[in-house]
C-alpha cells in the first residue's frame, strides 16, 4: 500500500492546491502586520524608549500639563471592602 513518504507527498500536494487560493490573503495580512509593528517601533523610538515620561510637546498633550498627563476625577475603590450602597 502507501508508505509514510507517499502519504506526506500527497498531503503536501493537497496543501499546496488548497493554499494557493489563500496565499494572496496571507501575504496581505503579513504585510499589514509588518507595517503595524514598524509604526509601533517608530512610535516607541520617538517617545524615548517607552521607559520615560513624554514631555508636554508630545502628541495629545495639553498645554500647561507636565508630560501630557491629565487628572481624571473619580472615586478610589478598595477592592477588599464591599461597595457602598446609596
């Protein structure tokens, strides 16, 4: 009957036939992923390696706020205690 090498060749031929239809889609998605990774790498470089706080001239920073940080008002919740009911 068939040995392992013959079955492997048959499976390889089937994979190639089925894969030819998906190949353009796979290469497009790989290209998109590479562009996204490249842009993220560039953003981290511009930010200073990610370990530092960006200055006020950083993208999205508001004038007068050091490092582009904003103060968001809210309530501090201690997760050990049950929530207070009104």
